[in-house]
C-alpha cells in the first residue's frame, strides 16, 4: 500500500511540475510577443527610413548631373565608390550587433546617416 501511495504522490508531483512548465512557457511567450512586435516595427521603420534617404540621394545625384553635366562621369564614379565605402563602413561599424536583435536597426541607422552625408555633399555642389 505504501508503494502505491508514494507512486500516486510522485505522479501528482510530476503532473504539477509539467503544468507549471507549460504555464510558465506560455507566460514567457506572452511577454515576448509584444517585444517581438516592437522589434519588427522598429526594423520596418528603420528600413523604410533608409530606403527614403537612398531614394533622396538618387534624386540629388540626378539633379547634380543635370546642373553639372560636364562632371557627370566624376559624379557617377564618386557615387559608386562612395556606395562601396558606405556598405563596408556600415558592416564594420555594426560588428558588435551582428546576430543580435539590434543588428537590422543599427545597420539601417548607419546606412541612413551615410546616405544623408553623401546627399548633402552632392546637394552642396548644386549651389
């Protein structure tokens, strides 16, 4: 009889532990879902902001070429090398963020800033 009573207690404890594990997993999942949603929103916004600035840069380069047609090849060459430098610079500057939640946002922040600097430079040639 004692063995069966111990078995029953053991089974109840296992069920209780299993219940707690399942419950705690669901509680943790509930807390991480909003965080995951916020992270996705931050990444989406940073990508959109970077795309807008890249498009702005392209428009400024077109404007600069129109205003300085004799410098067209130099402008195109500079933009090409600047783009390569930006990509390398941003990959290097975020090396600590690689494979973290912040990687996408950090890279886009860098790209946005660098595109803005390049756009400002080319825009300055127009005046």
